[in-house]
């Protein structure tokens, strides 16, 4: 009988050890002993070398997603007689090596802070391939970006117009800028992931855009590229992107009366499968439907189709990454829900909200499998939890795990490549895990694991030798 605590969307697969290719990285498989391997490396070998928890990136998967994402947008744009620039949204997962993959695949990169900019520049990507975002850019950040020759800065508020113009002037440069617009489109996603509702911090209201663009155009140090919108993240359906594009194009058409508007940037936010129940529209279909709608709207307005730009992050990095944990403690908890008593197995692992805050922050759902072996045991409704001092420290809220899950098993959680390492913390003084890339049987460390010495090293009262 189905455990009554099981949510409706969670179905028991015929084989719990099977790896659904929609959720697992391209090279993930089980070897003859039933162990999970990625990039030709088994989970247990990786943990022996690099410790647990461990972020593992399937490099082949990541690289192929860079190429296929770029191709999806450029093919779709070509069909409507224009071009599409693809910026990898580096906040999803950023290391110098990742920037090199992005560079080699011919994408540009979007950064939001001086720190992200520093990583991109350290990896050697050229300034013109970088776009700078951020709703509160400091003068120092703007100065650094302009002196690096970034291809575009996205203006997020009226104040920034003067700020960017004055820094560009001081450096005797002309800076290309876009204007981020809050289109008011309500993307169907978690509230904290929806970034174009009226009541939030990003962008300029549609009605204010003409005045802002006039101000931008009044500065000879600024070159106006066009409008930008990012409606949110983890979006499965195309309607929000189309609605935002149409609203932007209405204003874009009016702006043409005052000068050039060569581009339209529609941001990122394309969703991925975290569980078997997640069915996002495939990216090439999404891209095709957006560009078709753009072409139709431009025809209706009687304007040329602008060059397009997109900023995907999650759809590239997310499915390429997994996190491996070790099981430490197990507990069967009796739960009474609306008069029905049922058991939920709590499986505690050696990480938690410090390496994956998404479950706590967005009520994100994940899935999990035993990585160190396969099992024929029947499915038991489980909750994978971390070791932090919060009852909301949940890694996988609803996991179907084999009933024989045991202490010292390795557990793997797929689709953790985006917004896990980049949102990680040292809560409870847990050192952050290593990030490694695997490909064709070889391993590269992207970020080494933190140590307690790293953490103590920032404590000004610490005398080396004490611990
Ligand atoms: C301005 C902007 N562009 C692109 C992205 C990338 O979104 P995603 O990773 O969902 O594609 C974000 C994410 O927050 C963003 O804020």
C-alpha cells in the first residue's frame, strides 16, 4: 500500500536503482557491481580521494549543454533572420575552469558582482564577452567592469545611469548599456524565483522606460543597446517569455523613434527536471516558440527584428552536477497526518543546507539514489536531511529509497550543478565540499575542499597551533 505521506506527483519507479536520463548527467551509469559512476569514475573512488560530501560535475555533459544551448538559440534566431547571443549566467556555477569551458564553446558570460567578474577575468575570457548585472553595483564594480572593457552593463535603476556615465567619462570610454525592465509578467515559479513581478527590487517599470532611455541617450559616454528582461527561474512553460517579449517590443518600437535599438535581451530562467515529475518544455522548442513570437510581434509593429540575447544558467549547469553524501544516521519517524499514521524514514547525511540551500529556500524538490550499490529492496518513503541545527535542513523532501538503505551507504542527489555550490555556506562551521569535474575516466579539481584550518584562518582571535 502506498505510504499516505507520499505526495501525488511521486510515483514509484519499477526499478529504484535505474538512473532516469532526464535527471542524471549524460555519463552517469551503474557498473557491473551496481555502483554509480560518472565520467568513468565510481562514487566510492571519488569519495575516497576527495571526501564527502562532494560536488561532481560531468564535464562532457556540461560542455555538450553549452553547445546545445547556444545552438538552440542561434538556430531559432536564424530562422527569423536574426542572431542570438548566449550569455552563460555564471551565478549558477562559477569557477575559472567553468569559464574556460564557456569560452571554448563560444558563449559569452554574465556576471553580477566584482567577485564574479574577477573569476571571469582570471580565467582569461575577454572583456567584450562579459555582461555585468546587479541591482546595486558599486562605483568600484562599475569602474572595474569598464576598465576590463565589458561588452555591456545592464542598468537596473535610474541612479545607475549617472553613475555609469561618470565612471565611463573618468576613464574616457564609451560604455554599452542595456536597461533592465520589470515587465510585470508573473512567471509560474516560486515567488523568490520570480523576478519580474511589480513588487520586487529588479529593473525599471515599463512606463518609466522611455524617460530612462532618453536619459541614457543624453550621455555621450553611454551607448544604448536595448532592453533586458529576466522574468524568473526554473520556468517550464513558454507563455511568460512570450508575454515579456511582447511587452518589451511595444516599448522597443517606440524607442526606435529616438535612435538605434539594436538588441533585445530576454534573460534566462529555463527550467530543468529535478524529479521525474518535472517536465520542462525542451529548450529548442522553447527557443523556437519565443523567436517565432518575437518575429510575429515585430511584423505587427512594423519594425526590424532586433538581435536577440539570452542568459541561461541552470539549464546548462544544473543537470551536469550531482552531490554525493555519506549516510550517517537513520531514523523511522511515526507521523500522524489528518488522522492517518504513517512512517517516514529520516536519512541523515554529512552535508545539508550548507551545500544545498535550495530545498529550504525555495521548497525545491530533488531525488536521490544509493550510489555505492544497487538494491532490489522495496521502496520506502524517506526524507534525506542534513546535519545542521535546523529542522528545515532538508536535502530531499520526498525520496523513494530502498528499504535497506544503511549507515555508510553513499547517496547521490542529481541535478545539483546549479545554485548549490554557488549558494553554499559554512553554517555550523561545516567546511564546504570540493567541486570536481570528471571526464573520460580522469578527474580535475575545480575547487578544493575547505578545511577547518581555512575556517579558523579567518578568525582574528585564533592563534595557530591551538587546534
Ligand atoms: C538577470 C539574470 N539572468 C539570468 C539568470 C539565470 O537564470 P537561470 O539560471 O534560471 O537560467 C538569472 C538568475 O537569477 C538572472 O538574475
